[in-house]
C-alpha cells in the first residue's frame, strides 16, 4: 500500500524522487502529555489538528466546499464497509491511553530477538508483536507502539478503515523505519521460513505477497531497502 501510494504521488507530482515521509511518534511521545496534542506534526501547515470534524489544516472539512477533504467509506460496528460523506475525525488521547510511545520503548523493542516465534499469533513474544502492538512493556498493557498510535489519535484512525486519515501512512512509514533498524542490528531475519506448514502460506519467506500492484514479490525480496530508504 505504501509503495502504491508513493508511486501514484510521484506520477501526480511528476517527481520520480518523491518519497513518503515518516512520523517519529516516539519523539513526540517524549514530550509532556499536554504538549503531545500540539506537537508540530499537528500544525495547520502539516497534518492539521483534531476535531469532529477536523477544521484546520490541509485535511479540514468545509461542508459547503465540494472539494473539501471528505471521508467516503467507513467500517460500521460489525466491520462492514458503508458509504458516508463527512469530515475527518481525530480525538487525541481521549481514552485511558494518554501518551504516545516514547523513544525508550522503541529502543526496548529493537533489543528484542528473535523476530517472531510459533504460533505466529498475537500471543507470541519477540520483536514483531512488540512493534505491532499486541505485546507491550512488562509493566504496561496493550495496545502498544504501532497499535497505540492508532488508539491515541482516535477518530478515523481507530477502525479498520484507518487509511482514511493520511497520518496512517506516516505511522506505517515509521513502522517500516523501525523494522529496518532492527534488521541492521540483528543477524536473524524474517521467519517463518518455507519449512512452516501450509496453513501459513502467504506469510513464509518465499511466498508471494498479495499486493494491489499485482507483483509476485516475496518477503525475502523486500528485506533489503537500503538503496531506496533513509533512516
């Protein structure tokens, strides 16, 4: 999804060198909690702020303007996609999770090895589950890291249609950045390998990745992004 968006933006901008940015949310998480909601990422010249709907910045909603940023499809309480026509919603720190992850939490995740272990689910220990956010620091409860960012922003970042909020892509670019940093530190790379059972087809190291690009790339082929990605 990130590659597809980046390529389409390159086409629209007629700039083959354009690259998606990342948001280092841990740097903002290092700020005192009241300052996190007003960090520079939320300036009107950047991603805009919060609201129901958001009314400032490039993704603000202006009901009388048909060209205004609008959310057209959302997931209902059953997870089904339904049509809508409204503004973008964000509700920062509106749950019991009042802070974004901090740099120390990212560093703690980077120290974890192995990458993943059987049964390859949300209950396993290792780097993948910590970064994804199903597993957390010993003294905290999930959600964590990636998942916590979704919950902290709230609004349209909370349901399965979270790509409605453009900050989704900056969050996932940062997840990719952290994953690349882990690869630079640890010798072990991606698992499961091809000895894993057929039930994991589509997730193993040499299985084809299902992609909107229609490519036959495998996890192994995209492990080294050093020629196109800057930390």
